């Protein structure tokens, strides 16, 4: 390990606490394990409420946030409160630990504003592009009406400003790289694809827990945030189609994860008469997550086809693959790139086609096994964090040796 303690990095993330945010935590611990001095600012939440902690060599500082926003005004309030807290904590960290660079993880695209406060001290800004915020805003709220149009345009503005202020950028896939080159006007040598590879030490294959299935023969599993743009309604529609039209009463649907739409979706599920075959677990421990996914015969990704989801790499797909699970998802550009032959691809936003492809896989165990093995091998050979993290270390080696100043 190199002695990089004099290379100091401050990572700022707003939308999830650390270490719950898998990508950010893998980045932070990888840098720390390679000798960097790493500090992280994140919100409190999801069981992580200590204001300061040192975990695995990473200095963590957390702040309060207002209740998670479900509308444009709510998100504006959240972002404003977070920005104030991030600036306050960054000043404290600079005085006590120090940092050479602020590594800003969006959303939102305003963390460059924190870095500007420290520009006079020679601190640089690095952008870690997790979500394309204009498309995310459009997916959540639409752009009809003067106020929404103005807010959408503000997302375009902040994205441009973020790239303008970044000395270089990490992006999650090739679709995001094109956005960096076109909308962001970045030099191609300053854009590094850093995929969010799964950690195979965390995602272990284990024996299924049959009682999870509630006596059903088969299980369909879902893992992810239960939010507005995840398309969980398509899973419920697929479950109802299987139950009522295909007369399949042998399928259990396990939906793992928490989020702002859990209560609403539980209500919809009950109204659809699916409580006997669909479970919303809410947020669970890592072990429970593994129990559910290892028990699933098929895993599903219901992300709605839109410009946001089509260009984004979904961690759940890679996690399904790491556990050797065959997948059914809508046909999205980056979803297809990740999964390739480990997935079947349903017609975009068509719950009936999704249901029929799920059933076809449930009835074909040999195909399920072959698809699962393909996905697992692809992760082991190419897409695990062991492979993808090399881009992170390469990027910072170039940064600290002046490559991006040329």
C-alpha cells in the first residue's frame, strides 16, 4: 500500500447516509485502504445517526435533513438545508483534518458550491456523476407548467455548472460519459468511467430459505429503493396478471427495500387483492436481503422506460447477477449492457409481457441456471468492484500527479 496520507479527499453525498450508500462507501474505503486520508459528509438516516464516526479508516460526519421530499418544493427545501450543513461541516473538516479535493456525489448538482468556498485554499472539485438530474426531475415531476419548466431548466443549469467547476469527472457508464462530453463540454481525457461494481465479499451465494415463499413453489424477487420512478406498480400488475389471467397461485413476490412510496404501494397491493402473494419487507438487514435474493427463482427490475432509467446503470441488476439469478427487466440501454445474456427483456413498460417472461423462466430451470451462471461469471470476470475500482485509483493517481493540469 502506498503512503498517500498527505493526499486528502473529502467526499460529499446528500441523498443517502454513509455507509448505507454502497457506491460511496466502496469508494471511500478503497481510497482509505490505499493510503489516502478520506473524510465523508452525508445525511443521517437509515440507522446511521451518529454525528461523527471513524469506520474502516474513514472519517464520517453526518448532518440532519428535513423529512424526505416527495414534491418539487420538498426537494428544494431538502437541498437547501443540506447545502448549508455541508458548508458548515466542510469548514470544520478543513480545519481539523484537511482536504485537497472535494469529491461531490450527486444528486443534487449543487455540491460544487461547497468546493467554491475553498477554492482560495487551492482545493479542487471532482464530480462523481451518479444520476442525470434533469432526466431524474422529468421522471419524478414532469415538465408541464411554468414552474416545473423553470425548475427543469435549473437542473440543466446546475449540471453545466457542476461540470464547468470540475477538474475531472467519474461517470457510471458510457451513456453518462456522452452527457459529460456533450452537455458538460468536458475534455474526454477528463472523464473516467467508474462502474458501481458489486462487492463479492458482501454478496454471497447461500442456501434458499424456503419458508420465505409462504408455501408457494416459486419466488420472484425485487431489491431496491421503493420510490416514484422504480415502476413497482408494474410488478403488482404482473403479479395480478399471473394470478387472475394465468391462474397461477404458486408464485410469491418478495419486494425488498424501503422508500417514500412503500405505504402507497402496500395500499395499492391490498386493493388489487395481492396480499396473499406479495410482501413488502421494508428496509432489512444485509442478511435478510441475502435470504430473500438467494431464495428467489427469478429476479425482476421494473424500472420504467424513460430517458433517466434508459441511460442509468442500476445496482440491483449487478447484485442479481452476483448472486447468479436470472433476470427479467424492461429493455433499457444500460440494463441490457450490464446483464446481456443473464436477462430476458420485456417490452418497455408492458407488465403483461414482463409477467409472461417471468413465467416462462419459472418453468425452465435449465435456462434459469444457464442465465444465472452467465451473469455471475460476467461479474467475476469484469464487473465486480475488484475490477471497476481500478478506475477510481487511476483517476486520483492522475489527479495528484498533475495529469489533468496539462
